[in-house]
């Protein structure tokens, strides 16, 4: 064998090795695929506030905050920054709250929401408030569809109203006219994204009970897990939980620190009970508060109410695994919605303005906010229809701000409960704090201002109860998480313990103790008289002949009060007089810790 022939196999081997090295080098030089950007944009608890909130600064300049036309400017910037990567959802309670929305049972907002490009909306408890389509707010007549108004709004929307845990009775069907699956699947940048709606099971206590009587709200934890499994089986790469349930966190500076949150209840408690990382993103609502935290491996955002702000979860998706890159996830809660901002504060909250501060055009991601005039054009016909009614004078002056308190006696609650007592001519009167949705400002009182305070179409109801039953009713209300009742004609002293509230003193306004056996008449809203705020079990024991739900009244509660105020040319203002005194539990072993976020103050 020649030397040449002996070297040939070696040469061939070296050539193969060189080719392999060249191929390896070529692969390593191939650019890595860039992560896919998905922005989950979330609003919640709009409550009909399509128009901006307007304020006048001390120097006479106007400053607005919120408003769907301004919000559109932020969306334009996000969609330009992340083409085909924005998912827009709402956490519910979208419609009930303003004359502009309520007069049309929410349908005035639908063209605006369609234009903004919403992908889905969770069904909130107040979506049930309108009841049947038309003037009745509750399904009290044969043939009434208890969700007729909600279905009409859903029919006009280009996006689904979703609630996976909402069922008809004890069955597995969801209400006709709403999303039959309780979820939606959208496609962004080649990814399938599942949007799973979940409604708070407390809906039965915080809307008109008649309108939700045919339905069942299943447990959030179990139903959410089932819904995620359905979406994964349907091919969803990502799943976003769109909850009408929420929490409140005082500090958003550290998204990994839940110590400032009421984390033992609500959405956070539910997420903690689920498998780690079940959802790729979660949006909250219902509590009108803020959350911007990681909970059990899930980014959660919630941004208050009435359109002042929105939330954003920025996800980076690995293009090969099609899963989020956890360390790249960014939570941005409560981004203020402004046309102009106070430069020193970075927002458009007129209450924070001080002399010498500068007002400038709002910017986001380095770009100036440009409101969408098309929103204003769509709104104009509705604004014109309600303008005259909003401006109607009630012939009364508000001498000082009448403000609300959810967990205490309040100036506004005392004023309105006194007005109800005088109007109804009963022994006592009561309003639920959750039904008071705005404060009253100094100046001439208009129908529009009163409407913002009392947006719900409740009737004036009357209960005839013994003194003992009245005590039991208040212990039931004060043992719940639904706020402190606002009362007139009564003086109550209440101990608050871990196992519930105890009325230790109940007197009338003259200082006479209630007679346990005597019958008294109590004026209240039909929402409460039909079992709202957890009164269902208590009222089941009250004879029907002792309940008048006001179904034959010519005016609802708000309009009756408006008429009474206008006739009297005044709204009572008794101030804070200690009619509802809350005391710590006298038994130390049952005392509520001072750090309990649900403790009444």
C-alpha cells in the first residue's frame, strides 16, 4: 500500500470533522429568537364613568381625570409599541353608576367599548342591577327575564361577557344570552390566549336578590381550576384570569410583599388555594382598590374604580416553550388616565395640586396622550339627552362636603337616612353604605349630583319588626363585610367580636330603649328588604305581611328623596352624633386584632 493510499482515510476523516465544526459554528451563530411581548391591559369597576371626572384648580384652570377618550390615547400608544400583542379586559361592574349609563341600561357605553377593542368583560355583581329590559329594576312580574337588560347589552357588544362559575340553578348550563362557556380565546402574535371570567360568589348579597335567584355562583377555586383545564385542552398557550373579585393593598412598592394587603380573603385568598402558577396573569375588581403583586406565582393587577386608572401586566413569552419568562414579567398597577398632569405628582388628581405646581400634557412611554375624539362623538347624543335632567335643581344648598364612610357613621349617611326617615314617616330608617356611591360637594344640589350618590333604582321598602328583631337585624348586618348601616331614629352601641357583632344598647332618638316585643316600622331600600348584604336568612323568618317592598310606589328611592328635598328646600345635616357607636369586644379572647384589615373603625 502506498503512502498516499494510507493517508486517504485520514484525510477523509479530517474533512468530516471540519464540516461538522463548520456546521456547529453556523448553528451557534444563528440569532436567538426574541421573546414575544404580550401586554394584558385591565380596567375594572367603571360604573358608567365614560366621561372624564372634572375638577377646577384654585387658579381657575380645569383638570380632568379618567374618561374613555383619554384612555383610548393610552391604548393607541400600547398598541403601537406592541403590535398584535395587547389584550384588553375588564373586571366587571362596567355600567351601573351614572345617569349617562343607567338611563340606557348600559347600552350607551357599548359603542365606546367596541371602539376601544375590548376582548372580554367579567360579569360583575352590579351587571344584574338593571334586571329586566325596561323600567322595572327587578323581575317581579310573571314573564320578566331577570337579566333581560344584561343580555341586551351583551347582544350589542362585540366582545363576550364571561363568567365561568355562573350557572342556571344546580345544573351545568350558563344563562341564555351570555357566554355559554364562560371564557374566550383570542389570538395574539401567533399565541392562543384564554380569558377565563369568574364572578364573586357574594353577588347574591350585593345585587338585587330577585334578579339572581335563578342562578348559582360556584366556588371560585374549584371552578377556576376546571376552567383553566378546559382552556388548556382547547389549545390555549396562556390563560388570563379575569375576576370580579379583589382585595386592597396599601403598598404597591414591592410586588412580592403582601403584608399590606387584606390577603386572608377575596381574590388573594382564592389564588393562594389554587395550584402554583395556575394562571399566567390575573386581573381583579370589585373592591374599588389596588393590587399589584405576585400571588402564588401569578401576577395580579387591580386598579381602583370609576375609570381613574388602568392596570398593565407585561409578559415576555419564550417563543419555543410558549410560556412566560417569570423574571421578565412586570406588573404596573394604577396607571393614572390623564389628558394633562401635575408634573410634580405625575398624575391628574386635583386634590394633590398645590400653589406653584406645573400642569403639562400627559405622556406615556415617552409619547404625548392624544384623546380619541371619536369617543366624544359617540357619546354626544347620550350626553345631550341626560344633560337637562342632570342640571335640574333640587332647591337645596349643601353647606359643607357630605362625605361617605363605608365602615363608620358618616355625614352623608346621616343626612340621607334622616331625609328618608322624615319622608317615610316611620320609626327608624336605614341605608346600606355600599349604596352610597359618591360624596356631595358644597353648593347647589342638583339631580345629577344626587344620582351619582344613589345610582341604583331601588324602591322605598318598609319592614315591620319587633325590637328584638331589629337588634337581630343589625347584629346580622354588622357581622358581615358589607359596611356599616347608616341609620336615623336609632342609637346603637355595638361590640365587635371575632364571632360576630353584639348590640349592647339599642335606643330610639329620644333615648328610650327598644321594647323587645313592640312592633316598629323601618324604612329602607328594597335591596336590603329582599335580603341584600346578607339579610336573606334573617328575612326568611319575618312574615310576608310585615314586608312592603314598595312595588306600587310611584317613585323609586332616589326620585322620592329628590322630590322630598326639593319640596322642603333642604337636605338635613345632623352631623356625626354618635348614633352608631362601635366598641371593641369586652371578652379579650374574642377581640378582633387591631391589625385585622376588616376591623370596623
